């Protein structure tokens, strides 16, 4: 069974049921609402960190609700890197680390 979450205004998360999660995902029209950060690197790669709304730990350990991915460009979505974490603050750090690692 999956764990579903909403991102609150203060960047905390609250566990919700499937129906509320589906309703919120349906209205996801504003991607900035879910984005922690997005950085275009000088080498053309794109680093994206977002709130997933779904626990990607799938039963082991703390919920993994945020994801940082590095893409070859802002239009090529074949990922080169993917890491997940539990909190907004961890996601901010994870994003900065990916930017530092791939901005070469």
C-alpha cells in the first residue's frame, strides 16, 4: 500500500488518503507549486528538484517524498542522476549538491 502526501505552505508534509492525493494531482497545473528548485547549468544540463507526493521508499525507512534529477538538457528527459529524500530542507541541500556535482 502506497503512502500519499500533500505539501503544505510551510513546506511540511501531511499524509493524506488516495482520494485527496488524486484530487490534488489532478489540479497540478502550476508546476512551481511542486518545484523545490530548477537550475540550468552552464554545460546545458538541467537539475530539477520536486515534491513527489508519493512515498518512493515503498515501506522501508522514512518516506522519500522529494526527488532531484539531472537531465542532459531542459528538453531531454533521459535522467543521468536521481536521488530522493524526505524533507524540503534535505531537498534544498540535495539540489545544491547535484548542481555542484554536475556543473562542470
